[in-house]
C-alpha cells in the first residue's frame, strides 16, 4: 500500500528544499527594474553574500547554474593555452576541469579517486616541481557532491604556499556554502564559486563568483573576456543593470533575499554550520548501525572528511536503486542517485544512493528520511543491523 500522500521530501543533494518563506517571497508581480525597492534590495544583499562567503572582497552574480559559475571563474582568470592544476575527488572536480579544457586551458588533473580527499603532499610536490610557475591556477572542490568527501581548503592553501607557488587558488563551494565552515579570506582562497540551489535554499538559476584583489589583477591582465562573463562590471556596477549584464533575475532575487534573512540574520551562519554538523552525525550513526548487519557502507569511511551537506552510500546492486524506488513510491521521499560511481548501463550503477541534507533541513526531516530508509530495507529484505533509528535519535537528543 503506498503511504506517500502528504508532503513529498526531495532529499537529493540539490536542488535542495526551498523554504515556504522563500517561495512566498517570490510570489509577486513583476517589479520595476530601473528604480525603487528592487534596486535598493540588491545593493543590500551584497554585504550578506560576502558574510556567507566570509570575505571582504568582490562578488559577481550570474543568471546561471553552477556550471555557469565554473565557466565565469575560468573566463576571468585563464586564457587559451594557460595551464591549470585541478585537484579532483569526484565527478565535480572533473566537471570543472572539462569546462576549463573546452575553453582552451591546458588542464592537468591530480586524481585522488572516489573515496579520499586531496592529498596535500602530492599537491605540494607537484607545485614545487613547477619551477617555471606555469600553472596559473589550482582548482578544487570543497565538498564533492558525488563522493561526499570534504576537502581541507586551508590545508591545500598551506601546501600551495609551502611550494612557494603563485597560482590562483579557486574553490567550488556549490554544495557546501552555508552548510560547512568556509572562510574565504582566512583560508586564502582567491576565487570561490557557488550557486543558489543548495545551501542557499533558493531555486537553481543564480551563480556567484567571489574574487579577491589578486584574482582581480589576473582579470586585468587578460587579453579578452567577453562582455557577458566579465566579472568587473557585475562586482562594481555603475548602473543597476550591470549587476546582471541585463535584466535582473527579479524573482530569484526576492527568494534569495528571504533565504539570506533566514541564514544570515535569523539563524546565523555559525548556527547553521552546527545544525548541519549535528544532523550529519545523526545520519552517519544510522548508516553505521545498518552497516553492522548488511551491505550498507558510507562511501567516505573517515568521519572528519565527510561533507555535512550530502552523504554518499554504497549498498550493492541492485539494492541502491531498489531502495530509492521504494522510498519514492511508498514513502514520499526522493533520495539522490549515485553519481559518477559506476557508468550508467553498468549493473553496478544500481548499488548507490545519496542523502542530501543541505540547507532547509531539520531534525524531523532527517529522522523521517532515516525512518523511511529503515522501512524500505525491511520491506525489500535488504540485510541491515539493528538500532539505527535509536542511534540517530540519540544524536538528535544531544541538541
Ligand atoms: C551541484 C554542483 C555543481 C553543479 O551545479 P549545477 O547548478 O548543476 O550546474 C558543481 N559543483 C558542485 C560541488 C555541485 O554540488
């Protein structure tokens, strides 16, 4: 019997759950885009965006998804024929590398596999060997959403510095901003990219590129940056339309304004990080317990390098797909697919799932997901250890 009627829960790692307040803020007629409330609102959002990124520096807003933000960051810093070093720990590191390659950048990838973080010793060695300083940039991802590994952004900066290398340090925080601690200025990040639809709780469609003075200098030295992707007028608009290179994404902005009210002014960034950490621990406690008596296994074994916004799980084929299907059909919960773990078409593809727990997520939502997973394992006869829900509840009880 389906028990799925009721409010559905999209527990995929982006787009994330949109708060009702964000949706309501968007539900209004078209505003004047030349003067008045909208114009004032956007000026006021820039400091809040800087606060979320922990930077005093610049932000350029694009009407784009994360791929657009990736391309914008490359377009402003790397010319055809320039070299970049990409540190890959999953699908998304490779994705950014592909974007750069298509723009003519000579990319070298240090691949750390699907179950480990960036090894900073290898980064230091590779950069130290680049005596001529041919690499213009080092690109990496804080949380790789496919593997759910979380890289140590500050430690990578320290490795770049130990090698005495001047490359720009560019970090993708699309899956982690607002969820995991990130300190752009303190951690020495030159360029950071993110998007609206994950920790920022707003529909997909806004991409953000934060950049410091060193990155602005690199931009100034570029031979050619196309008008639309140029971050300079977006970050320092003389006229309102320059923020967006044309018409403002009006309703996304209303949504984002409300999301920033919730994140920055009501809950507070530090409290949001703590909430994500605690809810992650509850999820991991349940996964750990299930794994004691069956094939369930977290993709990242070491807790200190796991993301606080997404957890990738291995369950063996066809259990992963079977469980996802059961949850969506019978329980109203949609889990994420395993991304980049096995090629589509390979039977092993069906052995994975991911739980998204980013943004507008609370204890009841997490316990609901875990409770329905327990029911699904039971219904499908997938072996699993006992005590998972008790273990998760005990973590939540700690507050
Ligand atoms: C979601 C995501 C992207 C891609 O964002 P799109 O909006 O789908 O283009 C890139 N990097 C990371 C880490 C992500 O989680």
